[in-house]
């Protein structure tokens, strides 16, 4: 099942966009090693997400770890913790990443992402700088609406829960989007194409949220100019495109130069 409490609601939908983030959205203290905020979305057909994605991710975990309750979380994988301790073994780690990359390549989804360069964002807009999460959400909602238009379907957004305060802020931001719209998409269009935004806990073991987690770090590394790995090549190949290009259509980096 894709969702635990809203599975019946999702059965009537056509597309699902799962969201996850990389980096801190705050602008007060900026990490010099990672001065970015990345919000990424992975778009699946809802039937595919429920019937194929969940089963594929479960089998991946069972084959490697003999259990399917592990949560694929980049921070835990890179730090060999919370069930991923065996990744300290070089041979097993190589096997894990090989099979993970194969799975991420084979799965059928599109990626949309927004990267906020926080230093430049703050320098350009000062006290008027919009919260990077909320700004990124606007961008991804727009791209999701564009994707739903081209596929003539409706959709739902599933975001990862963060904290009670931040989740309430997200609810308010979503309500605002449905009332005021964005710079490029009218509120009426958002309301017609996207039925709801729901938040789910990472511990619920939702495969779509785990795939979203796995795509955001490669995007951040790429924008920082760090050396590329196979995961970036996979993500790059999955970006939503327009006229063959993903810049702007699948990946937005702000502020614009």
C-alpha cells in the first residue's frame, strides 16, 4: 500500500508526487560545507506506486538484509547505522550500491527538483527572502501541475513529516497555494489538478518517500560541483524534460543568474 490512512483516496488518483529534502531550510546559520537547500519530488503513476514500486523496494531489502522494515535513508546509509551497519564491509557495500543503482534505474518515475543557493538567496532578497522550503514547494507544485496537464491526469502530493511546527507551516503554505496560486500557475489550476497534500512519517516505510530521499543528495552534490557518481547519472536521466531539456522543466536552481 502507498499510504496507510488514505489508500482508498489514492485509488482514485492518477499521479503521486513524493517529496523529500536535503539540507537545512534555515537562513540564519548557513552550513559552509553544504550551503544549499534541495527539495526533490518523484512522480509515479499511483497504480504503479502501489502495486509495483512497493513490492520492488521490499524485495530489494529482503534480498540484501533479510528484512523489509529498514528505511532507505541516505544519512543512515552513508553512516552505516540503523540497520545498515553491514555496509562497513567493502564487498557488501559494493553489492548494495550496485543493486540499489539498478533498482533506481529500472523504476518508472520522473524527478523534479528545486535547489536554493542560500547565500545568494539571502544576499539578493535580504529580510524579504522567502523560506527555501516554501519557495521550493511553489516550484515543485508548478512542475507537477505542468506534468499533470501534459498527461491529462490529476494528482496528490505526499510530503515527509518533519516536526509539528513545520508540518503546520506546510499545511498553511499548501492552503495559500490553493487560494493565491504561484507566479505561473493560478490557484484554480492547482485546486483542479492536485487534490491534496498529505504528510507521512518516514517510519511508515513508504517506498515513494524513500526513493525521493535517494534522489535529493545527488542533486545537491551536482549543484555544489562535487564529483559525480552513478546515482547522479541515474537522477539526471529521470528528470522531467521539456523539448529534451531538464533545466527549468525538471531542475530549477535559484536564484537565477
